[in-house]
C-alpha cells in the first residue's frame, strides 16, 4: 500500500512529470522506435527458436506458445529502447 502512496506523491511533483514526458518523447521517437523494433524482431525470433524450436518446426504451436513468443519480443524491445533513451538523455545533459 505504501508504494501506491509513494507513486501518487511522485506523480504530483512537476519535476518528475516533466522528466517522464521527456523520457517518453525520446523513447517513442521515430529513430529509437524503428531501431528497437528491428532489434526485437531479430533477437525475439532467435529467442523464440531457442525456447520453442521443436514446436515451431513441427507446426504444433498452441495459442499459449504464440503469446509467450510475443512477450519474448518485448524483452529485447524494452532493453534496446531503454538503452537508446538513456544514451540520448546523457548526450543531451552533456551539451
């Protein structure tokens, strides 16, 4: 329960809200979005074959497997987006 109170207080702070808007604007910028999607497709496909290769090759995928493979792609997308966003924020703070 304390965490919800903390988050509510944090969201009311103008500085935090401004920083969050800045981060989200960078995160969803065209350049980062395109690169992160490409990374997610490439790395997500490799992870899907590692985790579900036998089922993919035998065409025995269940709806649950499809959902897991989709969620697996979110991991490399998130990592690539976060890394690029942090790098951009650091570059902006240095200039």
